[in-house]
């Protein structure tokens, strides 16, 4: 009998997701962006990058409004066509992603229609994971491990989103989550990096955050979405905090 080739099977197309690769996680901590990509791919997404430059958030923090406005315009120009396709735009650094949902409306008053279009498609990493849970679209498989996580919320994140999505996302592997009852970590954008603010920055961190981190068992995972928050924790305690994307990636089977 003549051998018949197996019938052609169409593979299910992967859903696309836009990773808003901010400057910090592109040039300083690419391992975080890599971890997020691995989580999204494990969840069945094809990850694409928008091709923007800096979003302008660092410029905003230093009062460089005109430069921030140009950066915001360039970012919207890149993101708007993707938002028009209905693609989710997911960010890792809270301040960068949330600037689109907040400050961009003031920076680009002439382009509010497109800013609104883009903003409605923007999610923090934790928000998007929580959305997958709500949509019953969570396909990630995790190791059967019992771990404790101490969560520190970023100021911008707490102001506009809250930490509930982060708690839900980090609970997925079955981890026990405790949130630090703290205010700002003390870095506050560029504030804590400046020599004249160094002491007061550490004093802010010592009010609640750093003592809480020091009290944890060595195997407790410290979670913080903000780059500057993680740097402050490392500088003040010697302990390495992880982005939620890294924590979920490490928990995957």
C-alpha cells in the first residue's frame, strides 16, 4: 500500500501581546523583561515589542516637561496602531506604564483621543495576570511548592491601581502573601539617588519597609514591582527583591 502523508493540521495561532519594554527593564534589568516574556509565552501569547524609545517618565520626575512631552508623543505614535488592533499593552515598571494612563492626558492635550485609546489597552503586569484569572484564561502550570512572599507596593502602583492585582498574581502558585504596611520606599524617582537627599531617603525606608524585610526568614521571597524600590531594599538590607514576573517565572513547572 502506498504510504499516505499525515493530514495537515493547522496550529492554533498564538494571541499577541505587547510588552511595554521600559528603559529600566531594557538596559538595567533585562532579566525582568525576559522573565515576563517567558511567563507570557507559557500562557500562550506571542510577545511583540512596540519599538518606542523612553516613555518620558524619568524626564517628568526631573521637571523636563518639554522633553517628556516629545517622548510621550513618540510613544503614543508607536502604541496607537497596536491599540487599534485591540492588543493588550503590558508594562513592568509601574510608573512608566501608568504615566500613559495618567500624565499623558496632560502632556498631550491635543492628542487625547489616541491617548485614551492607548490607555484603555494598558495594564500593569499584575493587572494583566489578574485579568487572565477573571477571564478564565489562565493556562499557567506551577510547581507544587509552599513559599512565603513579602510584597512592597510601588507608590504609583498603589495610587492608581492598588496592590490587589499583585496579591492575586503572586498567590497563583499557592504562595502565602504578606504586604508591608509602608509608604514610599524613599527613592521617589530620582530623589533618593541625589546626594543631598540620601539620608532622608534612607530614613523614609527605615520607618517600615527595611525593618520588615530584615525580619523575614531567609527563604521568604521579597516582591517589588518598582525598580527603585528593589534598589532601595538591596542597598538597605542586602536582600534581593524580585519583580512579580520573575517570581511567577521561577514558579512555573
